């Protein structure tokens, strides 16, 4: 009887040691993956910072002015180009083309549902409302 308890105790000890080793190994693996993800995220943040710096460098006003003068053939601004908001024509009403087409076909009307029939007291040919 005591030998059996010793065997069970040793088996429980070995299995708990294996379980602890497995947990430790999985934890170590997850920690390594987390460190890799953190390093990758930091590299991406650094790359974004570099791209932002390049974008700011390319959008310098003096550089854009030079490029505009070279490629756009812009003319000088004159006062006659300025208009008041009251001089602008009124915007026409918004037209729902699909709704207009459905209305022309007679499909734009709301449909009757069984709930509407009950509210109106309409009965069906079977005598049910």
C-alpha cells in the first residue's frame, strides 16, 4: 500500500514538474514574440517619423513656390477675380434621380404591410385580418 502511494506521489511530482516546464517554455516563447512585436512596432514608428520628416522637407514653401513657378504658368492675382458670395448663382434643388425614376414607374409609393392592414381593419379573402 505504501509503495503504491509512493509511486502515485512520484508520478504526481513528475507530472507537475512537466506541467511547470511546459508553462515556463510557453511563457518564454510568448515573451520572445512580444519583444519581437515591440521591436517591429518601434521600427514602424521610426519609419513613420522619417516619412513625416521627408514630407515636411518636400512641402517647404520656398520649394513649392519654385516648382509652381516652373511648372504651373500661374498668372498674377488681380482684384477682378474676387467675387462676393451674393454674386454666385443659387444652387439648384437636389434631385434624387433614382427616386424620380421609381416614381415615374409607379414604384415610389410606400407598400402596404400586414401591420398596416390590421390597423386599417382590412380582411383577407380567408376572413383573417
